[in-house]
C-alpha cells in the first residue's frame, strides 16, 4: 500500500475576512471547550497579525502565541483583551 503524504493544515491561512473569522469563532464557541476557544482565537490572531494584536492588547507577542495555542491556558482577562482587540463583541441568546 502506498504511503500517503499529508501537509499540516493551518486554519489561519483560510480566514480571509472578518465574517469568516466571526463564523469560525461562533462555531467554536458552540463546542463549549475552553482550550478550543483559545486556540481558535490564536488562529484568528495569526490571520490578522500577532504583532499588531500584541500592540493592541499590551501583551507580549510570545506570551500571546503561548496562551492562544491548543495547549495554552490563558487567563480570562487575556481572552477579553484579545476579543476586544480583534473587534468582536459579546452577545448572548436565551
């Protein structure tokens, strides 16, 4: 049987508009998995530009990469700063 070669898939490379980013984040939020939300914010941040996000949040670029990785464990205040800097708002449904 022939060996299949695969390439890593990076969600950030496919997030080309704010609407796509918002839809991606909304879909991830429906999963109610905190680590997945942080990783999705990391994907969106990389698509938008991590250096600019670091400036906008006042947080270090390296610490953002770490916090918003699949294995990161960001504080809620970090998540709030990132969401605000990315231009998203909080809504709720009952």
